[in-house]
């Protein structure tokens, strides 16, 4: 279950705007924008990043930035809850250590509500997937965790695969479908795709009643169940999981019902960043130069100019505001509509 984040009282009264020089670059759109940011960032020479990025992936992302720009990145890495709590607590205490933050978009939206983040007018925003930048422009999605559908190639023929969510209602899928037990964000998004409200919920009720959906705790387990053939068709696996198993010779492949549902991680810059220009440079870097590096790490990029394992597939990002405000509601509906009916 995605944790529920109570948003504390506004911190606006305790915040002071960035220095004029830094503020001007956050909104600057001239042709020499990058040149100015790089020059100002090099003068600062360092930045502090709070993130949930996997420790094994950090060198591939951080080292190229440090080597190219000569800016040292100090990283504090922890789980989502701890990054959120530390960032908010330090801001409330007027302890301004962090420059940039990178973690889940719902949590980034929570920081925006706490007035922790700085609005940025980046030229790279226009290159990103739809839904990657909120109207307030205080964070931008950098990578997507995309749910795809995976099937056992010995149990299901490629030509028989469903072409739409509605096709899953075909009786031939009775007893063959599986889902991960904590994918309420995917569920909520598909409910909206299928008409929203009672119409969308009705789709899932019909699907479970007609064909059943077996549930598994954990994506790795579900992926293994597809490989073994126990679950011929899984509805919610992250794209890299069946792809990696396929490359190792397992009888598994994947496809995507459109729109494919994705949740995003995002980058933002603290309003009171002690090294605002270095943080701004890192922000732009994560949306541009770092994107191919994310692909090499098996992530799906948000920048549409970068070759993607899901290129050509329509993607719908989950709504961070819904994830933040309606987590309990959609967890309950998922349990009532899918898990309990499936005998979970």
C-alpha cells in the first residue's frame, strides 16, 4: 500500500526567496541559458542531493555529471518515507541543507504543497512525455515505471493476445489472469480509462466475475509465476522484469495494452537551496543528458527524444495528486473489487 502523506501546515511564512541572481536563471529563457547556468554552478562547485535512486545506479548517473561540470554531488540516499520526512522536517526547522530532491512524483507533489520546491521554466519540459510536468512547474518526471502485460510463450500464442483492456473479458482468459496485489495506482488509472466511476469499476467487476484474477504478493513472484506457466498472463509487471527474464532464455514475453499505465519519479530543486545554480544544472541534466543513462539502467525515459523500450506505445502517467489524496479510497476499492472477489 502506498503510504498516506498528511500534509502539514503551509511553510510559506518561513521561507525566503532565492537570491535575485539565482531566481533570474530559474526563469531565464535566453539562448545563453545553459552557458549562464554552468558558469554560476561552477562557482558554487557542489550540491547536495536527497534521493531514493538505487545505490547501484548512482555512479552511472552522478559521475558523468561531476566529470563534465566539475561539480561535486553529495548524496543522501534513503527510502521514500525518510526522504520526504527529512526534507520537510529540515525546511520546518529552517535548516537548508538540501539542493535537489529525486524520488516519487506523489511525494514530490507533497513537497510542493509544503512550499519546499522552486518553480522552474526549463526548455527541456517541452520534450517530456505528457503529464511529466505539473502546472506549477516545481518538479518534472525523469523516469517511468511502466506496467506492461507479460505472458508465458508456451501457454499463450502471440496471435491470441488481447488488443485492448476490453478484450480481457473474452472467456478464453478464464483462469489465466494474474495481478500484483498492491497495484491500486494501476487499477485506478484503468478504471478511468474504462469510463471512470461506476462504469470503470463495473469493468473490473465483470472481469473478475467472468474470468477471475489470481493475485500475487510482489512483482518478482508474479514474474516467476508467468515463467513457470502457473500464471499464463500477468496484467501488472514492470516492463524490465519480463524483458530481463526473456533475455536469459525464459519462456516469457511482454506487450502493452494502451494506454500503458506508468508511475513516475521526478526531480525538483529546493526553494532555499544553498547551491541553487548547481541544483538547477542538475535538474536540467536529469531531464536531458541523463536520460539515455537511465535507459541503460533499464528505466523508461520521460524525454521523448531518447530511444525508449516502449517507443511508439501510448503511456498514461498515474495522477500524483490522486495518489496523494485518494490513496485510502483506491486501496479500498481495489481490495473490494479485485482482491476479495478473487479470494485474496
